[in-house]
């Protein structure tokens, strides 16, 4: 089964579509929009829709280097 990996970094949001063996099938990135969280979420969703194929049926893993409050989900 394919899977999607997202890495939210300080300068870029990186996207990868992986096959079942972990090989990268598609790679894309876009600048990180750090000043507006909703714009960052929109940019990430845009990458998934544009490059993720049948993304609604795929597992998606997201990583970020910032602190995430486990109670609220707020990223700082």
C-alpha cells in the first residue's frame, strides 16, 4: 500500500508519496508559510491533493520540528 509523508520544516513543507516498500514515487515541496497557521495547513493540503493520487485512502504521516502541545494540538 502507498503512503504519504509530510515534513513541515522552517523553510519548506516537503511531500513524498511512497510505495509499499518505502521507495519514493513522487516528491514535491512548497515554502513554509510561518506567519499564518491556516495558510500553512492550506499549503500542506494543496500538496497532498496535487501529488497524492488517491490520497483519501492512504495513511499520512506528518513530522515537524516545533513543539506540539499534546492537549491542545497547538504547534509553537
